[in-house]
């Protein structure tokens, strides 16, 4: 019986080694390369991982990261061109890219449209079309982006733009949205109390409490709130506020 028993153990171990689950795919290196501005290296890692991946969820995640890499490889040079004032052919290039993406996969293509609208806004601002600039930024808020706090920055811009046009309810609505988009780390200690004061309509009280805090220790987003309230706290209305909670 002993030889047969040993044979069964060996056979069992063989099947375990063949059918055992692979170690879960580690996305940390890919994500690190993407966050570090190395889309080309990230693409190589993703393609290697796709050749070995068997789990459908892993494959879906890898393909999504590949899409994000493609977005950066396309848009980063466009942003660089805008930085130096080179606008030649940019609208046509962006339109061609987004049209092709929409034809390929209309749902996945939504990830291309955030940057597309940011670029349109930049182009509009460069020619002094501030209405078009605001409309494009507002459209960008409807589309997904891995850089979620960019939407918070957009809300600050649109809030200020609305207040300058004396569209006070609109301005307050965008500031509300900006505040609700703050990361949890921005709500430590007294900042939570300030947030509650603001949301309860005590705009002057929120500003006074912000003013009493050390400027050096204040997160950048809260500095923007402070600057905004310093100028507009007396003009922020509460009309229809319940719709925004």
C-alpha cells in the first residue's frame, strides 16, 4: 500500500501545481509608471501582463490602463504645444482622436472627452472667448478622469467666473461642488467645522474661522476657499440650496 499511497500523493501534488491559482496580478508598478509620467514604459508593462493574464477582471483592468496610457500619449504633447502657444491644427487633431474613439467604443471613449474639453477651453481662452471657455470646462465635469481633483480646480474657476458675471447662485453652486470634492485629508480638525459652517450658509462665520488659522498649515484648496470668501462671502445666496445637498 505504501508505494500506491506515495504515488497518489505525487499525483495530487502534480494536479495542485497545474491547477492552482496564480498569484494576483500586481498593478503597483504599472500604476507607479503611469503616475510618474512614463506612459511608454507603462505600455510595455501592460502589454507583457496582458500576454499572461487569464482572469477576466485583470484583463479588463489592464485594458483600461492601456486606454489611460493612450490618452496621455496623445494629450500630453498637445498640452505642451499649447504651453508654448502653438495652436496649429490642435482642434482638428483632438476632434479626429475623439471621433475615432467614439466609433470604436462609445462608453470607453468618455475617458478621452475630459481632456478634449479642457483643451477646447484653453483654445477658447487664448482667443478671448470666455463664454466658450466656461462652457467647455462645464462639459469636462461630465466626463471621467483619473485626476479627480482636477474637477475640483475646475469648479473653483467656474465659481469665480460666475461671481464675476454676478451669477451668484451659480457661483455658490460651483463652490459647493468644489468643497464636496475635497479629499478626506483636507478635513482635519477645525476644517471640518468650517466646512459645516459653510454648508449651513454661515459664509461669514466660515471665513472668519478660516482667517484665524495659520496660513502656512492651510491646505492649498482651503486657501482658495479663503480667497473666494474674502471677496464674495456677502454675495453668496441661499436660494434653492436644498437642491444641492
